[in-house]
C-alpha cells in the first residue's frame, strides 16, 4: 500500500516525540569523531510547509509542535530549547512557524564530511518531494523499499551505524517486518543504534513488534511512549506514540525524560509520558 502521505500529519505530537528522540541521539553520537552511516528507511518529504492543503486539512501540528513553539521562550530544558532553536533555523522568519522538518532534514543538518546518509522512500510522490529538497552531498536519496535497502546495505563501511525505522504500519505485517529488519541489522552491526517508531492504537498491534524483539535475544532496548490521551477500545485513531532505541547512548533516557516533563503539560491535561527498559543489559 502506498496511500500514506505524512504531510497530513506533519508536526503532530508523534513527530515531536520521534524527532526529539532522534535529535538527542545524534547529538550524543556526534561527540565522537568517528564516521557514522545514517539510514532512514521511510524518509518522507524532508521539509513540510504547514500551509499546504494536506497539512491544513487535519492541522495535527496544533496538538504537537505548535504549543511548544508558542511557549518556547518560557521553556528551560537545554535539550528542548536546543531542538526548538534548530527548528527555528528552518523557518523563513524565526518568530513564525511556517515549516516542520522531517527526519531527512534532522539527519542531514549535523552531517560531517566523514558521515553518510541514505534516505529511502517508496511512495513516488513523496520521493519526488524529497528529491526537491536541498541536502548535503553526503545524503543519497533512493526510490525503493527502505527495509529491503537497509538489509542490503549491511554491513556498512563506517565504524558506526544509526538507523531510523518509522513506517506507516498501514499493513499489520509491517510490525513483524520491522522486527525482522532490526534483528538482522543487529546481527550485522551489534553496536549499531537503531531507533524504531510505532503508533499506539486501540488494536495494540505494536505488541507484535515488542514481543518479537524481546524474544530475539537483543539486549539494551529502551522503550519510550508519549500518550496524548488514555487508550479507549471504542475510539479510533492513534492515542500515543512509541519509540524503541536499541543501544541508546548513555544519558539519553534522563535527557528525554526531563524534556518530556516540560512537553506533556503543553499537550493537554490527558497527556503523559512513560519510559522503561523493555530489555536491559
């Protein structure tokens, strides 16, 4: 299925959760000089103008990045304020939020000469938008299946690897496919950092992914979940956002927990954050 277009959801609370985690992770990785290969399996457009008809149709950013942006002068946490300052650099005017950056933008901004970035996108329209984005020469855009491309690339030539996997999960089979790709990745790159996003939906299909990874024998899997509202079996749509970080950099959990303590009050009275080690060392 190729119907999913992230422009309808750009800047929502799940994007905040996912991209803040990605930003914090890459910030740690860049503290060492050794080269990194970044792989984004489901890249999307790269940069989303909020005024487009797709984004304006649902305006999900109003329950995501928008309230954080409005309160950015009052926030105190270094991770969150740094992340919002980086978003400001993507705007034509720093005082007005006109664009939301997707994962290709977040991954390309800190690229150094020694680093590499591979961006996969299978949707033809989304890949066309991605091709139109200005990216560093180390970034390679590939029109194709990201999970297939990921496994074909391994092992990478750089000493370090960071992978972001965040499909739409339109097909139930994707939960197991993501688990299989992550397991294979860690077989080929035992110390690679793998970030996996998953939706929290009333059907709870994400447990297929979580249980498969736990059964795999992989260690050091940190689980992070941002809930916009409490689960309701009678309701429709995503009530929360989940992130798994395999081999997380030291200190990541504490920095994100501190940032989320500032974020959740801004997302509404029913929002909350929870995190734990899904699999310890």
